[in-house]
C-alpha cells in the first residue's frame, strides 16, 4: 500500500514542550482524536487516548505535558508517558503506552504519513 502525506499544521504551531496541536484521524472507519507535541526539538504524534482506558489525555485542550514539561500526563488517571516514545512510565497505564502516529516535519510543515 502506498503512503501519502497529509498536512496537519505549520511547524510554528507546535512549540517545544508547550501546547500540543489537536486534530483528528480516520481509524477503523471513524474520526478519532489525535495530537502532536514537540519535545527536544522533534515532533511526535499520538492518538489522544490514555493507555489505561479510552479517555483523552489533555486536561485542557492541547495541554498534554505535566508541570515539569518532561512527561505527558493523563488528566484523569495521572499516568505518565515518555513524550518521545509514548512509553508508559508510571501510573495506571500498567505498561500500555500511547499509540504513535507517523509524523514528518518538512519545510516548516508538520505532516501525517498515512496509508492510501
């Protein structure tokens, strides 16, 4: 299957360890929430769903980082995730990490790689 790139936002819309950019992607025939964050100068994208239960992570729209700006945190359960891998670091995620998206940053644009 061929890959296509979908424009999500401009690079300037996602600042280092700041507010994430929310959007939706099609998954199993329906639109589901997703987000992009920037951590250590690299952009990462994930489905906006806690590894523990299907609840959105952000405590306010786009607010995914904890106070230290080192971890992503679930607003409901307090589960902590590594921003650069989505790996569960502690809390109720019980080893279940975030589901990643294939994100690319090219020419000041953030793009989602998806199958056609």
